[in-house]
């Protein structure tokens, strides 16, 4: 799986026209960062070849693992990997979103809504690695096309902007974020029980 990801990254880095599309200018709005020239270059690139290479992951996976585990063992391995990966993904994405207090549309400006709908998890080497830099979820919401490894660079500027305008900028520990997910699931379960069982 890691091999497939590295191959995909190598493909993206080889094509300068694709690489230039992912570069952001923070002085411009995100919506205007793609120029017509960049869009045309993206269409003309060898995207179909690259996509075929990326999709061939399963062929390469089975080619590599069938000699060691057999066909059924390889299927079991990929199911197990996907099982672990899906649970990791749910915890990483929900620890920044699920526990937030958003109950109805308050008709606030976009920035405030984004900051109330999510929070950051404190930065550490482990948290950056474990979450794939999505512990900077506020910056991810504000700059969705920015490369994730650059979020820590813009975070101090976003935080200063929030302090200047009195908008709360929430940061939690990893443990607190995980326990908030469990407590919000308990709250949801209690609401479901009350709504459907105790009519």
C-alpha cells in the first residue's frame, strides 16, 4: 500500500504541469488560484496514464503478496489492512468534527462558521504523523487545497487573525479529542434511545 502511494507521489512530482497546479498563492483567494492555463495543462497532461498506474495498485499488490500468502491470504491481508485503515480514518476525521457544538444555522460569516465546526489537535511529532497533518483541521477547512504538511506554517497566522477579531480558535489534546468522540456517541445514543424507544 505504501509502495502504491509512493508511486503515485512520484508520478505527481515528475509532471511539472500537475505539480504547479497544487502550488498555492496565499495572497489570492483559493477559488482564483487555478488559472485557465493550469486547467488546460491539467487536461493535456498524461493523466490517463497516471491514473492507470495508480489504479493498478491491486494488480501489483496481488502480484507481490500471492507468492507469500496465496490468493486467499492476500485477500485476507488487504481486508485486514482496509479494516484498520477505515477505523483509523474515522477516528482521525471525527475527533475534529463530531464533538463540535453545531446545532443549527446561525447565519454567521464563513470564517466563523468554519472555526466553530472544527477544532485543531495540538501539534506534536506523533500527532502530525498519526493524523497525517489533519490535526490542523481548522487550516484544512480554510485552505482545503493547501498541502497538508504546510498547515503548521499558516496556523500561527490564522490564530493571530482569530485573536484579532475575537473568534475562538480551539485546540485540544489528542486524548481529549478521542474522549469527546466517545462522549458525543454516548449523547447521540441517549437521544436515539429517548426518541425511538421511549416514545
